[in-house]
C-alpha cells in the first residue's frame, strides 16, 4: 500500500499558503472546562495553554487583532445537535466557571469574545466581519480541541478566504491520536502548520519583506 504522505503529495495536497497581509490571532475555547480533565479536558490541553501564553503576549505587543471564543448555552437551553452528542456541554452557561476563559488568557480591552453553541467560532457569530474590518488575511489559530472546535474554525476560516495558520503546540486535545490526525488533515487541505516559535519568525520575516519592498519603491 502506498504511504499516506506520498499519496497526498502525488494527488497535489499539502500546498503552502504562506503569510499575506495583516495577521490576527484566534484562541478557540481555552476555557476552564476544557482545561479540567474531570470535565472536558485532558490530553495535551494544559500544555497547549501554557505554550499559548507567550504567543498571546507577543501578539498583544505587536498590536495584532486578538479574538477568543467560548461555548455558552442559555441557562434553560434546549439541546442542539452538538449538545445531543454530549449533554454535559449544556453546563457551559454564561456565568458558569467552566465556561469562563482561563485566567491566564483573560481577554483584554479591545479583544473580541464570541459566544457559540456549535464547534466553529465563525458560525452564527460576528467573528468574520470583525476580522475583515481589521484587514486580517492570515489567521493564527490556537485552542481546544484540535479535532473539534479548532478544526471546525480552521475549515470555516479557509472557506471565508482567510489563510489559517494552526499553531501546532498551542492546540490541545483530550485524545492525542485525534490531535495528530487532525493536524495532518488540516495541514494537507486547509491550513499551514507552524509551531509558536516558527510562526513568530514567519511573521517577523514577512514584516521585514514588506519594509524592503517599500524601500525599493
């Protein structure tokens, strides 16, 4: 049987999107409930949160648009299809601690926080127009879980014409097998895959190229 990597390459998958235009950062569902293995967490999610802390600091220092998402159901919500797969998600209500963004990643003034009841941070929210108004073309994505809400948000970002860059060490999943499989799939079809440090270097190199181009003109 032909190796998977060779098969995808032969069929033309795995192209590089690169960095274009202004860059934004999206943190998907880094909430207390997904940081807690007794609720919805586990796996490498705590490590992903820790790795994201300096990434968020860098993005803020650079003045990048930063957006966060939370799963928030109404107190008396009837389960939607997503919640039918896991009715415990209905406990993620507006004032529940489990639905609050982890303290170390608390949003700051001017950062967008979208509330959702489905996996994608784009579906039924104002995330896309908020990014468009700020000219964002390349979207760095971190969050939990890699195989669920991160992947859904990345697919929607690509579908809306953004260039997703998945920060591989800033994404976590309760299932490491699902994490790895989803990264492979996104890298082949929907996004570029970079570690946090690789992404920072890519952003810096892109900015330097812009300066050079302007000086030449």
